[in-house]
C-alpha cells in the first residue's frame, strides 16, 4: 500500500519535472524565433520570456523545495520505507540531471548576439536580473 506522504512527494516531483520541461520548451520556442536581438521588439520578447522563466523558477522552488522538506520529514518520522527513499532519490537524481541539461539552453538565451549598443546595455541588465533576482524589475 502506498503511503499518502510518498504519493504527495512523488506528485510534487512530477509536477517539478513538467514545470521544467515547460520552461525549457518556452526558451526553445523563443530561440527558434529570435536568433539575435536586433530590434526593440525582439528585446521586449526577450523580456517577456525572461519574466515567465523567473516566475516558473519560483514555482519550481516551491514544488521541489516542498518535496524535499516532506521527504526529510518522512525520513525523520520513519514514514518512508527503504524502497520509497530509493525511488525518491532516483527521481531527484533525474531532476538534477535534467536541470543541468536545461541550464545550457538558458545560457544560450542569455548570450544572444545584440547589434545595437543601447539594446545591448538593456539586454545585459535583463540577463543580470534573470541570474540574480527572484522577480523581474521591469
């Protein structure tokens, strides 16, 4: 019989995987349509994509952070048996490897060529915000 705690943790992890795949797909869609920043319109599209990614990252933090807290609780309270722990470790290993692969796509989006110097300064500011702040500042 599956413990409800295990099911909830597994569900949070699955939602985290889906959230990650969704975010990756959104970046790939953006990159397919905008190979370089040459106009303010493309810069605005970049801003919108980054804004969405930042909010998806916060959702990811809640999903996977919540799963981690519940997993620690489950271990300490002895609510998870050995098999459940092994399954959750394997799922989290998959998530970790997936995130490492997806990071390369983010880096591609944060290193697009920009032709106009005025656009370049704003592009770099947006990229810095993306890497260092939890919320967009535009």
